[in-house]
């Protein structure tokens, strides 16, 4: 007896989370190796492109994303999307053992809170109408409400890139991940259009001749490249165990908002569903605050009577990642 459609989707979704969670760690290790011999990605370097381990993480992430895309063919979004939270747990566990990045108790609480809030949002998100052609998606993409969202998204991204990144990009995780998540919400819409075009073309209704298909392909390419660039900066600058859940929460939230605006999913939503989504957003916000506060506490906390010099000048890395000279009162020793 063969597997049911939902079982196939479940297996693919779990496999996708495993690949994506592992890719964060592989890419982080590759970035660390590249930073040791060249300019770090966090300060504009691209030496990681020559690091095989980074490419291994890149390939692993692509495999995970493909598996996630195919999972939606077999199972509904309400089953597939929440399972993306498994990648957070996988990356946090692997970071603990492979990168020596400890996740404190409050960080674990924040991670769980983020996952619970995201699951609540996804479960109670309204059902969307699936367009039957690229032209239909184009009509939805050019409606005033969505054009306002696109304009607002592009404006915020430009503000983050031009104003906030030079000033606090190295100290505030929300700058890099905000850019990734905002661009990601546009990526999902474009990828959906491309997926429909491929499906219709395979069914004998070619969508290749439509300029809208190539427009969505161009938008998707630009957004994906931007996402990868700033995700690399976030991974190179901040703790991987914090990057994964915060990125997941922001990306999921903004994607749901973009989809709801474009496809008018909010119309017909009952009061209980709206209330549940609001509670989910509040839960997600609380978890994000806890995670961010935990990271800041870890960075600023040092033993009483201890003075530490970071020889490499990188104050954002953990103590285990640097060559340190530590003085405890009158006892002198080198780590």
C-alpha cells in the first residue's frame, strides 16, 4: 500500500527542515573559515565564495527549498509551513555541538515562544485562492493594495540598506534580517507565479511567451540574491542559534501579510480566526524580544573582576572564537 498524499508532503517537509537547518551551520562554518583568511562577509567581504564548505551549505539549502516547494504539491500549506520551525531546532542543536554556540535557558524559551506563535499564525491563516494563470497573478499584483505594500517594502529596504546598515547593522540583528524577510515576502509571490507558469506549461498551456512570466522571474532572482547576501552578513555577525528563529519568525509573518494583501485572503475571515492570528503575532513578538534580549545579555555579561581584550578586534564573536588575554585580579594567564 502506497503512501498517502499528505504522508508524502509530511516526509518532504521534515526532510526540507533538516536540510535547511543544517545549511545554516555549514554556511556559518564556511564564513568563519573564509573570514580567518580574508575579509569577513559582515564587513563587505566575498571571500566565502571560494570556501567549499559555504557552497556545501548553499547546495544543502537549495535541496531543502526544493523539497519544501514539492511538499506543497502533495500537502496543504497548513501542514507544510509550520514544519519549517523544525529547522530552527535543528540549527540550534547543531550550533551547540559544532559551533560551540550555547543557547541559554531564556534563549530556549524565546525559541519555543517564536515557534508556538508562528504555528498559531499559520494554522489560523485564511485559505488563499490559487490563480489559474500568470495573467491572473499579474492582475492581483497590480491591484492598488499590493502596489502600496510593494512600495512600502522597497522603501523600508532602502532605508535599512542606506541609513541603518552603516550605523547599526553590526549590532542590531533586525537590520540584516529585516532586509532578508522583506525581500523574502516578494520572493514568495514571484516564485508562486513562476511555479504556476511551469505547471501550466507542463500541462500543455505554455506561459513562456507572456512577459509577466519573465518579469516575475527577474524579480525572484533579484530578491533571492539580496536575501542571500544579507543572510550571509547576519550569519557571519550574529549567533546562528539566534539568526535562525528570528529569521523564521520575520519571514513567515511578512510572507503571510504579503499573501493576504495580494490574494485578498482576509475577506470572509471570522472573528475567532482574526483573534487567533493577533494572539499569534503577539506571541511571536514576545519570543523575538526574548531572543534578542538574551543575545544582548550574553554579549555584555562578563565575570566580576575580569578584563578581556579581543586581540582580533571583533567584539561580536564569542570568547571561544577569539584569542583572548584575560586578567583575573592579580593572576595573569593567556587563553
